[in-house]
C-alpha cells in the first residue's frame, strides 16, 4: 500500500504541467530516497502504521489518536531517517501548495 502511494505521487508529479522542472526533480528525489529508506522497515511496522488512520469499531476517537501518536513516536525513534524524509516531502508539497 505504501509503495502504491509513492507510485501514485510520482505519477502525479511527472504528469503535472504546472510544476517547474526543478520542483519535479526535488520531489522525485525525495520520493526515491523515501522508497529506499522504506526497504529497511519491517512489513509489520508498515502495516501497523497504515492501520493507524482508521478508528476500529467500538474504539473512541481519543483512543485511536493515542494509538496514532504512539505509532508515530515509535516510528520516529526506530526509523529517524524515514521520519525526516517523510517530513521533508510533506513540507515540500505544502510549500508548493499541494
């Protein structure tokens, strides 16, 4: 699922007529680095992280947010480079108004 999201973003960046080539290159470089860093992450961690955006039936929103916060903290501690790359990508997209 993470690979699908990265591929989707790459396709959108490459096909964007409004993004300058320098911005495309920056984003595609960050995505390539993110993909490379993800190779060192265990599949269980990725599955857990992907599931944190959902509130299981019967669980309160506060409990779900606590679980999300805990997962993010754990991911930042165990994979600091991955966290840094994800943050840089989010900031770059935000700065471009995307």
